[in-house]
C-alpha cells in the first residue's frame, strides 16, 4: 500500500492550510464572538476550487476526487470546524446529489453556483421529532397538478436562513412509508409560504449558520422534483454516505488542531521545574491523542480512496466517521485538561475545539447510528454498498 500523497494532493492540502491560516484565523476570534457568517468567504473558497472536487468536468469539476476534498476539509477544520461545513453544502451534498440524480436542466441551473460559492447550499431532512429515523418525518408535499404544495417544518438545518438553493426531503405518499419520500430542489428566498429563522442557541459552530424552515402551503414547481416520486429515501441515504465523509474529514481537523495546541502548550508550560510535556501523565495523554488521530486519519483516507475507485464504501465510511468523531471529542477533552484553567477560558482555542467537536458525534448520523450500520454489515445482515 502507498501512503504518500502525490504532488497534486500535497498542493491542495497546502492551499487549504494557507487559506485557513491567512484568511480564517486572523479574524476567527471576533467572528466566533459575533456568530458571524461571511458569504464572501464561501465565494472565495469556490474561486480556489475547494468545491469542484468529485464533480464531472463538464459540470465545473476540476478532475480531483474525494480524497482531495477530504484533505482540504481537514486543513480548514484544524483552524475552524465552522468553515468545514461548506464542503458538504457546496460540494459533497447538493451538487454531488444533483449531478447523480438531477435532470440536465437542474444540473445546469444549480451546480455552477454551488461550486463557485455564489449560491449558498443546504439540505433539509431533520425535523423537531425526526433525526436518526428519517422515515418518521412529517413534512409533506401535495401534488396540485401544476405544482406541489408544501407543509411542515425542518429544524437544525445548516444554512437554512442564508441558503439560496438546496435539497428538501418530504413525503408525497405517506402510505408507502419510506418509499413515499421524495426529494426536491427548493429556493427558500423565492418561496412564498416558507419562513426561515436562525437558531442561535448552539453550543458550538458559531460561524456556521443553523436554522429552521416552516412551510405553510408553499408552492414549488413540478420541475423541483429530484428524480422520481418515492426516490427520496434512497437519494437521502446515498447523499449521507458522501456527506458523512466530509464530517469525518472535519473531525480529523478538529482532532489535529486540538493535538497541535496541546503539544505547543505542553512544551511551553512549566511546572515543577520542567515543561509539562515531560511529565508522564501529560505524555500519556498526548500519546493517546496521537494514536487515535493517526488511526482515524488512515480510516478516513481509505474511505475517500474507495469512493474514488468506485468501490463499495458505506461500511468503511461509517467506520471512519465513528472513529474520527470519537477521536475528535477525546482529543478536545484532553486538550482542555492539558491547558488546565486556561482550557476553560474563551481566550484559548481549547474550549472551542471541545464545543465544535461534540457536533460531530451527531451530524450525518450519530455515533450510535454508525455503530448500527457497522455491526449490521460486519454480521452480514446488510450489504456494503
């Protein structure tokens, strides 16, 4: 097996690292305090080609794959987990899904704006009482002949109140259970009967907007349907297998950022006449962080490589997402402990790593859901796809 990155992969990794250090880091502290989202930064990331991976060149793709996307997301998340989110909203989520299931007209209309960052994307599946059990959603769309009439609400949707166009999952035939769910492309800012509001009571990810949609008879055109009626559940599961990789890559970044911060502080801080990095308890903490981070890194890169090869990867993606998200939370927790009282202070990054890391155990399928997927495939109950 070859573990070295090629020249192109090293270049995109270095480009993302420099962008994070030069464009995000200098103003991040103030932006975090103000819960500030900068749409112009998304556009700048788009200009640099951050969102062009995995898409066909005829649709604006750059010829690179999932591994390159993961490498960039990891580097961005080392500085800010909030700014890892656009990789899912502008690349591995809506654009990739529409490229796979959309009509030629839908592809031409939406994909270019998503990947160049001029159109903010999102995907809406979660509801107040619907999380891991996607089929329990209540939102529904009624076929009214020349349009669909949309009712219901979605919650905890990244970019909901700032989004220009994105994916929505809703029932078109409740009697068919999950086979009655359909997928749509909606433009909420141009949709009467749609209200989008911000959720500002989050523990972390303060620079990543999160909101709620309420649909009260909103009229969406028939050509907003993605695929066929009843395809929504399978489209949703296909999408999650790819956006899950983005989360795993983000978790690598958080774990790596926490590890770097812990090492730097441990080498600087002196107690009992020597740097605390020379005390055995601290050495043990750092060693655990290193092992878990490097293990997760190999798992995430393998998952991305399998996707690039077109091989079955759902099993490996869930393994990577579980390992990386748990490693991120543990690394952030150990980082806070190594920082001591300063770890509890908002003047240092340790507490932010911890707050941001916790989200990774929830989004794109909780750690418990990943365990169900992994064990089901390991025991032969379900097939790797």
